[in-house]
C-alpha cells in the first residue's frame, strides 16, 4: 500500500546489489576488476555486523521522523470483526496497539511502514509484497480504516496481522518501530522520505481476547 518510503534496495546492501547487477560493459571493467572494485568499496570479504536496534518499552514514547510511536499493547482476536475479513475463518488476528503522531510537515499515507512484527509463527503475508505488512490498520477512535495520518494529530491505531490457525498461539510479539530519512532522491533529484529502517524494538505481551 505504501507509496512513500525507502523499501527494498535502500542502503549499502541494496547499493551493492545494484552495482553487481549492472552489466560490466557499462562500467568498462573486466570481471576481475569489478570484483576488486566492489571489494574495495565494501570492505572486502570482512563480515559487517548489523548495529543493534535500541530497546524500547511498552507505553514508552519513541520519538523520531516521520512519526512518534508509543506501543500500547498486543491482542489476539478471532473472526467476526466488522469490516475485517480473514482469508480463512479459522485463522485469528494478532493485533498491535500503538499511538502514532506524524512529525513530518505533510500528511502520511504509509501507515503500513510504521511498525514490523516478528517472533510469531504462521503469519499470512500479502501476495507480491516485499515485506510482511499488516492486513489492516484501524483507527480506534471511530473504527475506520486508516490510510492517511495528519501532522501533529496523535491517533490510536490497531495493526492487524493474520495468523494461521495451525500455528502456535503466541503469548508475546517482537515489535520493531521504523523510521525514515528526508533526503534528496538520487534518481528524481527531489526530496523524499527514504531509507525505511528500524529505530527501536520491544517485546509486547499478547492478551488473548478471543471470545470476549
């Protein structure tokens, strides 16, 4: 759904992949020279360790751009919610509750990028999407589907992820709060929010609310 963001191919790893994909004749390099050039650019064969994502806490404000995020809790709910449809009625929803405030100067239409979740088996992915995104983002104020968020207007949101009925029932979920950087796009030469990456991470207990 997101139309704004860095997405796959951003960052050093993506740059390396793009360089490797360019035909050698475009670069005027032999295969050996290209290998040496890539080795020099990216530190040879040395293993680059991923930086640790700072830890956050539940109900703690994570400040940043283009949004501030406070994760408020996790829920497990079943079928029968108005306006939401599971691909299999036997499946269930893993829900993350969060308060989000846009800190950018313009409205945002990339609510699917705000958080990621992990540590839960059997999550159903959207077809042809490069990363696991919520099936729905719902505003708790009025129960409507949220596509846009306005600056400086905090909203309580529910991020819905479908889990297969055959997967173990989760008791907690790892939530990653993401961020982006406002910078010049090298292709369009215009400023955009790019480079989706983790800003903070926390473990959130899941309350089983099925049948309640």
